[in-house]
C-alpha cells in the first residue's frame, strides 16, 4: 500500500492538519502576546466539556461519494498509464513525437511571436 498519503487532502479535506496548523498558530500568537492574552481568556465564555451535542470536529466518517470518487480516481490513474503505454510502446517513438512538437514550436511559432513583438505598429514604436 502507498504510505505517502498525498491523496488525503483531496479526498478527506485534510481537516486534521488544518486544525493542527490553526492550533499551532494560536499557540505562537499566545507566546508573542504574553500577558495581554490573559485578559482575553477571562472574557471568553467557558465551553461545557460534558455537552452531548456531536460537533463536526468529532465526525470523521467518510461518505459514499468520497469513497466512490477515491476509487474512480485510482482506477483512472491505472487506465491512463496503461493507455499511454499502449499508444507509445517504446522510448524511440516518444522522443520522435516530442522532438517534432518542440521543433515546430522553435522553428515556426517563436519567430512569429518575436516578429509581432518587435514590429507591433503602435505609437511607442
């Protein structure tokens, strides 16, 4: 299995990391503000830790649509790589196609762009 977890932000929203970053930012600000922060804590209402309401922070379940999107993305990656390998079976064909595309850009498009930039009949020129 893949252990890098690059897809967690895409599929799961990566709420945990954002919350941790916000907490770290708050802690850094608290250290910088020092005594001024103590007076602000007194003004904040105390939250009841024993409340029975379920908040969004505690809800970590993943819906059917997210699982379906996750599976479809994985399958799409596999099929796109397989399709590309069928279209371009060896490196020689790939280099030939890339060279022809780059040669067209360098020999046809770039001179036209430079010419139009140099001789754009404006008041400045």
